[in-house]
């Protein structure tokens, strides 16, 4: 059976420093720590039940334990299916952010830009921040699976986004604008100077319909971003670029 969707990322990102070690750490934590303790805990529970029967001289109650086990199996299957879906989405999002991050490094640093990734705030993070002569850019990466066949496009009317005709559950425009405002406050409080921040939503690998002019939030794919940045007016001195980068 052919899959109905595909990843929008054609060229997978190269490994980050220590990537193989991080993966090995996760494998060791599960294989040598979590799994043995789960097995041991299960056997301890079984042994405790048997000892309770022996000491209390109780009769076996297979129907009760079967009912409890059946409920536990149903809950486990439901949680496992939910976890698999979440893990699949998380993995796609991680690959998208890594691919976009490496593309920005490659294309924007030669233009005199500094590129930072995964800037943490309380309760959320900004995927990428670009600081260059033309300003500060707060970038949210939205990696969505594409249909295996047919057209895949994102439409933006200046206020709302539809992805192949569907409206995302969380409004990316609102989210990107909120992140940009948070970045304005952070940069202002740490540098003592006020700078504006451009909010951007990137959909890697997707075709983006023509964006309206003079919008507050740009909606692009990663290939178009360097051109938009290079065509913008220079507003920051090299000293400001260094100052903002240092504080972030």
C-alpha cells in the first residue's frame, strides 16, 4: 500500500556534532536502564501477588485480574497509538528545523548575517533567529507532510494561512507575531536599545502562493527567504549586529 503523504524535506540535514552519541545515549537509557527495570517491576508485582495468596490463603480470582488486564491492554494500545502519532510529528518537525537551520547557515552567513537556533523562552521557543544588516528576523518553521500525489501549496491572504485547503489548528501567523514581540522585549531588555523584529513563518518544501504586499508576517518557503532578506533595506550597523548576537 502506497503512503498517502510524504515528507516535504528532500535533502536530509547532516548530523549535528555528537548526534550519534546522543542517539546512543537514548538507546542505552532504554535498553539497559528503562527496559530491565520495567521487566523487574512486573516480576516483582507477580511475586507479590503469589506471596499474598500464599500468606492469606486466598482463592485464585482469575476473572478479576483478567478484567483489569484487559482494561490495561486497551489503555496501553490507545496511549501507544497516540504516542506513535506524536513521535512521528515530532520527528518530522525536528528534521524540518534541522534542514532549515542548515540551509539558513549556508545561505545567510555569506550575506553577513548571524544565525541562531532554538532560542528558549518561558513556555515556548523561537526556532531560528537571523540578525543581519537588514534587520532581525524571528522564524517559525512549520513542517507538514505533503500529499504523495497532486499539488501541495500554502495560501496566505495576509491574515490567515491554509495548507492545501486546511486551516492549521494553531494559527502560525499569530504564533510568529507573538514570538517576534517576545524577541523585541528580550533584545531591548538585554541591550538597552530598541530594535524591530520581522516575524516569518517558513513551510519547508511547500509551494507558497504569492504573498500580499506590506504584510506584518512573511509566509515563505526556505528557498525564498534569502532573496527577501537581501532585498530589504539595511537598518543595522555591523556593531548592532554583533551586539544583538552577543546578547542572544
